[in-house]
C-alpha cells in the first residue's frame, strides 16, 4: 500500500457508531464533550496506520478501510461514520 499523507487521524468509539476523525483534539475529554455516547478513542495515528488497523481489526468494512480513510481525507467533513458491509 502506498503511504497516505495527511494529518493524524483518530478512531472514536461510541455506543451508537464508530467514527473516523481528522479533528485535532487536545484531550480525550474534548472528544467526550463532542460525542454524548463516547466510549474511547485510538490515536492520533498516521492515516496509513489507521487504515491498516481498521483493515486488520474489522475485515467486514465496506468500502474497504483504505477507501474510507481516503474519502475522509478528500472531503470536507472533519469526521465520518465508519461503515460496514452489514450494519451493526
């Protein structure tokens, strides 16, 4: 896989969804303030590491992890819901 150049990304776990974010949070408390049902977050990590982690941990993502990371980086949104082949 070729490197994806970008700002660091975070994977945000909530009770209702899994999010991918490019927003720079100062603390986990800042994330918790933004997501009412926040559980935990991973990162910030380079985009390529995020894509690799998601691919390995969640093989049922659709579109594939690298495509979801690339879509976030190409778009205007600060965060997106990570999507799966079969909704969870």
